[in-house]
């Protein structure tokens, strides 16, 4: 019998439950995140609401960022495609260094595992902060579903 080693492959479907029209990327956007950021799947980033599409997002690391004057994105890859772990390159005008899910009028459902892991474990925020974030994301059209 052949030996098959256990593999721990992370897929985009580990984050996404349902996305309206994923073939055209309805909920996906090229974004900039602050340079040299160690990004992981499900990392939540925020910036002040702006019409400047190239304005960079910063990782959520403080409860003070969880306000309704900020817009949020959930990172799922580098500038090329899905990538569960990467370091964001320097921001260059006219280019982007990451891809993320953004609010789209309720057309996106994500699993909570990686988002909650980032907020509670990596960013060291509280469960109450996570619940606040869920409300803010839902107001943006990103529904976070409990995963078992």
C-alpha cells in the first residue's frame, strides 16, 4: 500500500461560502495594503472611507479602527491571485499589491474561521471586538457565517 503523507492544503473555499457571480469577481477588488505587511488568508484591513481606489488599507490591529467611518476588506491573496500567506510588496502608483473581498450589497458570505483567527489570535482583539467587526462587515454587505 502506498504511503500518502497528510497535507494541509488551504483553499479559497475554506473562506468563501457563497459569492455572487465569482466568475466575474463581483465581490473581489484589487487593493493596496501597507507595504511589508505579513498577510494571511482572512486578514481584515481597514481604511477611512474614500473614493481613492489606490488608498492603502492597514491591517486591523486596534479596536479604535472598528468604526463606521472606515471601510473594510478581507484579504485573500497577493497581487496575482489567491495566496494564503504572503508579504505585501511596496506600493507602486497605478498598481495594487493584494486582492480582497469588499462589501457588495449582501452578495458575499464568508466563513468565520480565518477572520476570527486573525482578529482574536493574530491582532489580539477581544471576542466583543470581533462581534463589532461582524456588524460593520455586514453593514458593508459581507456576511460572516459561523463555521463548525
